């Protein structure tokens, strides 16, 4: 099983879009996928549970439940199934809601000696049998909750919108990763940089993609090209394959190329 966190310290780079489409894409390929929504805005939960995301406090409960009440079965109990068009793998979500905004205060009071490592510890204690991939969606603003998502990961997948701000968000995160590694003798590996909103027509996109490839080399995935259909799919609370089932745009094909690129990472036994 792999724990992968989608992260960039800049907002608006497409983390939720990647979380939705990568999780559905891998599930459609036969993997058993769990999404952990650690963003109090609950955008990912709203896509997958459009009728009543506010009723769930899954990720908040998972983090803040008293130690004496936590058990290996807690994770499986809190997961909500997500329907899929393809009957191959499976997809479940540990949903977020506005309740998650109360979690930092609870953790500081109850877990003060390990406040940033609660998620990693509880995943290690959980029954994760039958799960191939846990995909964690975190907020861009650094917080106790984001730190938990960062430290729980085996791999980091970093979306970037090919602007100088998207790249600076990655650079800031990498600096923090080095500090963590120096202090804790552990830090998640950089699995992939995921270029988003790419356009061959703009110099900014071309230069941004070239800069990422110069810096990160083979860790840079094929880009997701600019497409209104991708944003509209999320607005309609659908993945790109459901929204564009007739493949009239580049969205489904672009995400399939990214899945091809990432799939070897989640199939490996050890972190590359």
C-alpha cells in the first residue's frame, strides 16, 4: 500500500482536480483506492458525496478520536463508498467537513508531543488490508492538518500551474522537506511534479514546463493541457471520464497519460 499526498503551498494549482481524477482513474484500472480529504473546504468530499458532505466528519474523527477509543477498524468504519462507472477496482473516501477546522485545537490539547504525526501513527495502526493506494488531499495553507498529511506520505505528488507562483510553492515546500529530514531523519520522497493548465500557445506555459523539467527531470509528468471541460467536470461534481464520456476534449486522454506515468510508483514495494 502507498500513501501519497497531493501538495503545493500555493492554492489554485489543481490539487482537488488531480485528487478526483487520479483516484477515479486508478480505481477504474482495478486498484482499491481511498481518498483522505484533509481540507476543511471539503471540495473533494463535495464532488464524491454531493448530496450531504456536511453530514460527515470522517477525517476529523479519525484524527481527533481519543486514543482509548481508536481501534484498527476505525478507518474502515469511517470510510464512505464512491460509486464508479467501471466495475473493476473500488473507491472510498474519508470525507472532510467544516468540523475539520476544530481539529488543530483538539490535537494540540490531546497529542501535544506528536501533534504533527497523528495521521502517520493512526494509519500504521489501522486495518488497511485490501487498500492499494491512499491519496491525501490537503489545503495549501500550512497548518497542523497539512503537516499531518505531509508526514504521513510515502510519496509527494506536487501539482503546479506553470506560473512562477506555482513553482515557488513547490520550492518553499522542498525547503521545508529538507528541514524536516534534518530534524526527524525522515521525509517523504518526491514522487512527481504534475504540470497543470498547460498551453502550447503561451510562452509562460512553455517556459514553465521547461523550467520544471530542467529542475526535476524525469519526475515531471506529462502535462494536463488547459481545458474548460476539466474545470466544468469538477463544477458538475464529476470526474473527467464521466463528464466527457465521448472524449470530445483532451481531458480524458491527458489524465490517462498521467496515470500511465504514475502507476509504476504505486505498484512498487519500496519508495523510489
